[in-house]
C-alpha cells in the first residue's frame, strides 16, 4: 500500500505542484485548501505524513497542529510545517508545539523528499501501551551527536568515567557544559530548603542532559548524580550554543526535548496532587521500565533505592515500602534484597486506583 501524504495549503499553485511532485515519487496524495478541511480529511484518511502551511484562513497551521496534538488518533502522525516565513521564533513555536520538521518556501524538491523519507524512517511502531511507549526521537539524537562531533577527542571535549554517587553538576551552579550519557544511569534532582530532594528525571544511555537551564539561560535548578558507574561525554556551553545557531534541526531536537521535559514534570506534579499513592508509585515504576527496560515488553529487573523511588513519587520512604509490599502480594513485582523485578508493567500502567 502506497504511503499516504496529506497536503494542507491554501495556495493553489503550491498545493498542486507539491502534490504532483509527490505523486510522481510514488506517494498517494490528498490535498486540503485550509486547516479545517485538512483536519476533517486527516480524520477520514489517517495519512502517514502531513505537510501543512502555517498562514491559512479559517484555521492556521498552529491551530491544525494543536488539534492533532489533542486527538490520540492524529497525535502520532509526522507533521511537517511548510511556510514562506523564515523567522526563527515561528520555527521554534512550531517545534515546541510538536511539529517534526520545518521547510521554508521556496524549497528544493530534494529537501521535501528527504524530509518525508526522514520522518517515515523515524516513525516507530507502538508495541506497548501509550504510557510505556518510548517517545525519544532516536534518529534526531543520532543527528545531534554527529553534528556536535562528540567522538573527536579535542581539548575542550571531555569523556569521563565517574563512580556511583558522583555529582556531575550541582544546583545553583552556572551551566558550563552539555552532557551526553554513554553508559550507566543518572538522576537529576531538586533539593528544598529543608534538605529534602525530589527527583526530576532519570537519564538513560543515549540521552543528553543538563540542557534545560542552558536553553533557559539560568543557573542550574537541579543537580545530576550518577546512580551507578557512568561514562559521559560533554562539550562547553559556548560550543553547544554555536551549534544551535548553525543548524535549525539541532535546535529543534533540544527545544522539543525541553518541552517534553517540562510537560513530563508538570504531569508528575499533577499526579502528586490528585492521584492515589498506589497510582503514583505504579507510574514511577512504569517510568523506570520505559527508561531502563528493554524495547520489548516483559519483566524488568533493576536496582533503585527506596529513598530514590520515594523522592520521585513525593512521599515518605515508609509509604513506598508498604505500597511495594502490596504490589508484591498482587504479583505485580518481585523483590529480592536491593533488586526489584517489575513483572507486569502493563498492569501497573493500567492500574485503576
């Protein structure tokens, strides 16, 4: 079955010429002349890729993307903005809203075809429930790694091997490096005035970290610590910012990662305020499976202190221990000393109360 592409564009010439180009390239093409028509058509045909103009009557491209983001049946469809505007603020807004790529008019034929091919290659099938699906765009990570040129051993690039509990950067410091985790596990956490800490994220191999406060131009609001022996790569902030200014795709990757980070922690804070302790602990365990487990579903074993788990959930350690004991009795997890095996991640993800 040919790949279906939906073009949403109010300019007749651009719409028809782009459709003809894609049809000649073997794609099945549907077109819409405004955002409202485009949304209706997308719900009907479920395209594999959407190419959408920004400046349109009735419903502009940002509005179309917002509708897509709020509807599960459309949210996973790769979305490429097509516009004559070249202002970086507009690009950034689109990417932070969830767009996958951005082409400016006039564009080269090869640019459009490569953008579509790239989106199709990077689209990953959902083999787990939404709550367990890894949303990281691995291909963009690889592109960012290549462009940042971590692998060359230059004076201001670092490769470090750190022991468990080593502090990589500390809350209140001025950010001076971008980090990439090669091996091991890292946690980031915020400490309050009473000395209690709240884990803001778990970092897995293949992920960048330490970029949130760099992008927001402020001192670190969290610390990063090795949960086990780790290997990390890093480059100076000045080099990172220069790379962002040189390549819009690298900026897209990190802006999307920043948005994802903020939304994830907003969701956790909402959960802490309104959901039961059982659900919060279950969600934290599912997050660990998603972060450190294998790609396929099934039991996942890991070592994580009960204190760290409690600090991610936002409760007392004793409460977490009691909840884990209940999960053990229900056959959801298995505990042997410091090692915990999550036997039924899907059941935890779908816990009702």
